[in-house]
């Protein structure tokens, strides 16, 4: 069993996990603490998801995939924000890292959650097939 720490974009909270440095402090608690990197929030907090995974993939249990604009910007449909979703998926695949990728999205631009989920899964499949 392990504890997964999850980040948000709240840079004003000194106790929040929101930067690579705050993740490092959290991971130092115990070897049983793992990172759950949220691409949407990390990007909004101006973090570098690819550098984070390069440095901490061995301590990352999962990645929440979502898209958002930098500088605490708004959430966007997949492929319309600044989160490097394509690069994250390919990095995990190509390195064969045992990191679970979890689709985390709202209904932006869709009539229903089912339609949004189907479209985003199709997007991820296309990314991984190329």
C-alpha cells in the first residue's frame, strides 16, 4: 500500500502540492509516498510535466490527464490547452514506465460526459498509435 499525493494549481497555499519542489518535500516523507501528477493543474501552475516525469517517474504511480492553459488559465478540451498530453503519453509508453494514466476531464465542448469521455479516449488512442 502507498499514499499518492496529488497536485493542484493553488500557488498561494504553502502547504499545497503544486510545484516540483513541493512534490519533492512530499515524496521525502516516506518511500511509500508516490506522486499522482495532474497534468492540468501542474501546467496551470507553470510546471513542466515532462521534466517532472523524467526526474520522478520511479516515484510516480499515476498521471491524471487533462488540459489547461498556463498561468492559472482555464481548463480546455484535450489538445486545446498547454498541457503536454501527447508527449506525456508517449514518454510513459516509450519508456515502459508502470504509470497508470487516468482520464480526468469535464464536459467542455460536449453535450454529455459520455461523449466527452469517448472523444478523449479516441484522442489518446490516436496519439499512442502514431
